[in-house]
């Protein structure tokens, strides 16, 4: 799962990056900033032993020890001081992105185990892990890292049966089109009336875009793709094909907005509405981006253009 570590995040805000760098490389704390923080409750930071020098080694130490000094039984930490704890969780997720996937997964499970010491803490961390790792619009969205958390929550006696029904549905959804598995077939029809399939596309890579006509976020995504040097270079070398799919039924609207899709792309609609009726793809947000290889195996699922660019640049030779 080295790929996960390399292209894990859609984006990470500057405060989180700064915190990561502090743990991974070490830094001297600004005294003035420290004085301000002393006026409020602080997250108890664990020091990384000096023998851990490599950023990955430091991240893997923190994956298992970040929460050592945190009191999960103190309800203030998930009550009036919840914002401090939430920021600590965000920082933790960012830090473990530098760890190997198996270690990061163990760290997430360990966190949930620790949180089981108090029902309020357990509810807080379960909700926020879902918020940051599962929700499609989260800048830290990462299904693969959420799955070990989801599996542990499903086994927890602190989660009631009604909540487990929802968690099980999430689990089943996340099994579809996972990285490393074949992408579900798509039958689509073009504006010219020609019917095609995803599997029939002959290209080293397929960038699969699910979109809605007139969607502002979709238009912004298209613009980002068209301005991407890495993607344009792969297109120029005939190594990448882009397929835009409209998964809904309002064909009049789709036809009105055909001009939004660049002519170099393949563009069609799901004429059997299989995606919606059979839930072959779980589209939690639109637009949604997948990167597939020549065998239509999923490389990246529900990903970002920067992640696609990074992968293509690493594999451009």
C-alpha cells in the first residue's frame, strides 16, 4: 500500500502541515505562541525519542503513541475543549499519512480501543473519524484509512444495533471499486447515439469523471484538468483517455450542457441507469474522480486531481 502513503491526501491545510513537520523533523517552539496556548487547555504532546530520525519512522512511532498522554476519561476533552481534541485528531491523521498503511491502520484501531474507556470519548472519535476520513468533501477524505476504523466500530459493544446497520451499509459501499480491484463496467451512450462500454476503451490510463450538467464544482474540476500539465502530457502521448459520465436521467439538461465537456474527452450518459439502480458506483459527492489502469483496475478512487497528477508524474516513464 505504498501508493496510499504517497498520494493519500487531497489537501492538507497549512496548520496541519506545520504540526506534521514538527513531529517528523522536530522544531523549537515559538515562546510567544506557547504563552498564548497556555491560557487554554492544550493537547498533551508526546515526544518522539531521538533515535527515530527518519520521517516515516517518526510517523510510525506517533501512530501508536500519539495518544499516550491524553485522558480519554476526562469528558472536558470532548466537551468544552472539544475543538482542541478535534484539532489534535486532524493533526494525527496528517502525521500518520507518512507511515506505512499497515501501521497507520493499527494506529487508528488503537485509537478506538483507547476511546472505549469512556462512552463520550468513543462517540466523539467515532463521529470525527467518519467526518474527516469518510465524508466525500473532507480535505482528508481517505476510504482506505477509514476502513480499519469502520471494521473496529462494527465489532464494538459500545455501538448500538441501529448505528451498526448504517455502519454495515457504509462497509458494503466501501467494498465497491476499491483500489486494486476491477472497476465496475459502465454502459454509456454518446450524444451521437453510439453505445459504448468502459471496458472497450484502449488506453494505458482512464480518468473517469462522474459529473452533473451545470454543476459549478464540475466546471471547476474540468478547468483544473484542462490546465493540468501532467494530464495534458499523458493525453498528448496517447497514454490517457478521459471519460465523462452523467449518471442521472435528465437528458435534456445533459444535452444543454454538452459544450462543458472538452471535445478531446469521451462523453456519455448511463442509458440503463445501472449506476443509480444497481449502485455499481457509490457517488457520495459530484463530481467524483477515478483513475484506472489499462485493465480497468482501480488505481485511485474518489480522488483529487493533485493526487492523479502526482501518480502520473511518478509513473510517466
